[in-house]
C-alpha cells in the first residue's frame, strides 16, 4: 500500500482502486499507513460520505472510526485552548496569526476532525513574544524540554515550545520567526509575512476566533512548501502536508497571486522548495497548478536546490541525518550543534534517558558516546558501500 493509493482514496477517486483484490492484511496495512501519514480520518470520511463503510472489514473500519473520533476530540480540546488564548492575546493587544494545522483544520477542511495536529502554532510579533509567553504561562503552560546546550534554542529555534498537561496535554508553539533562525542558510526575515495577513477565514457565526489572523493563501503556499521541503525535507513530509497544499490551492484558486508567489520565492531563494512541494502535491492529487507557473518554476534555480534534493531521501544512519541538518547551518551553528550532540547538559540527559538519579549520568554519558561510535562505524560502512557502488551507464 503506498501514498498514491491513499491519495486516490482521500480525493474520492475510489473507482481508481481495485478494492476487490484487497485481503484483510492489505486493509490493515492501508489503515496503518493512513495513520502514519496523518490521513486516517480523511479515509474514514471519504468512505462514509460515499456510503461504502460496509465494504471495509470490521477491524479496519473500527480503527479508522476511532482515528477520526480521536482527532475530533483532540482538536476540540485544542481549539478550546485557542479560544482562551485568542481572548487574552486580544486583550493584551497582541496580533496572533494561526499557522499550519490549526489554520487548515478551521479553514480548508469541512470538519475539524479531518486534520490531525500535534500542536498549536501561533505567530506573534517579536516585540510581543515575551508577553505572549507570560500570558500562556498564566494558563498553566510551561517549557518542558531542557536545552541540550545553553543558548541553543535561541540560536536554532524560531519558536518557544510550551506544554500544558491539564486537563489534556496541549503543546503550544509561539513563533516570532518562520522557517528557522539566522543560523540556518534558508532563513528569511519575517517582515514580508506580516504584510501578507488577513482575518482568519471562518464563518461570521464563529465569533470565538474573529480576532485571529491567518496568512494570505499566497503566503500560506510559500510557507507550507518551504516548511515541508527545507525545514523538514521531503522524506519527512507526511502525505497530509501535500494534501494541505492541494486543498489550499483548490479552495483559494481565485485569490492566489501566482506572480507574487513566484517572485517572492525567487527573492527568498525558496523556488526549488516551492517547485518540489507543488510537484509532489501534483503527483499525488493532480493539483491544478497553472501551466505557466509550472514552466516558470522549472526554469528557476537557487542555492538551496541541492539541499532540497538531498532531503528527498532519508539518511541510513543518525549521523548522516545530523550531517544533513548541519548542511543547513552556518559554521557557528554547526559548532554549537555538534557540541550539544556530543556533550549535552545534565538536565537534557536526565530528560532524554528518564534518569531518576544524577549518579546515573556517570553511566549514560559513556553510553551516549558509545552509541555515537557505533553509529559512526555504521555510517562509515554505508559511505564506503556507496562510494564503491558501480556507476550505471
């Protein structure tokens, strides 16, 4: 079962799939793959709307039903938190832009249970970041992830990650930047995005979110593409991210400024990321991208093209994965990250390995270094094997 089959299902192209040939194992694999790719609720929704739930084996049907119900209940709880945060931020005169999953679930999907999201992503002005964090902390949010090295979050992270565990765990990421800090080669100033904001596109009757903002559809496409292909890499991009892009383009096709999108991608040197993301969305969903846009993207090249290509495949070892990440950083960022990987703080070690006693650090630091050495040997073998592989004519 592959993503192409899933893409056909969630876009209601059910006749393109030969379900009669599916075994129970095939159905179970489909459900598992749909869950890992973040589209299990959409699979359930599609079969339900088509009146074909009864054609799915009971076990798979129950799995998909639970997936939808779980996302719906989780998103309800998260949007209740968002409503409270929106009210307090509005009172404090803090503009808030809703990003990614929360924005998509409220705007481009017909039901909030169709778009899984791991956290609430909000963008606030840099001058208001500290105040926004303080307001969140009054609601019980707190930073729970220790720094691997002092100052590393400030250097490499473009958001503050907070967590609230009562009554249900909610992760809140408050951004003051988009797509990396200055240490990353692909980072850009956030000013342009603040010029591309508008009220959140919810029905007038939904009064609880009327003070919130979103990026314009054009800016959302550029951000989503670069987030997927530069910040994470195509190999780490689940199917739901490309589904987001497809739905963005279909819902707002009359409002998308393709000329602005292409020109800004060129200014940011994100054209290669935009081309890769839209090409993948088109391959999965036959996304309606104007021919002249496809032609213009094919002719663009920028300094991140090699990085985008590199991130299309998952590295075979953890060291190769970190080397991929290091390639995105400037030299100081690389030095600080290597230092943090080799010599993380005791607080991080206690969190990472769930250590109950500080005495165990004497064991777990050597344990970590031994793991790095073993991975280095595996990396060397993989590299030698690749180097010796015959070149195909």
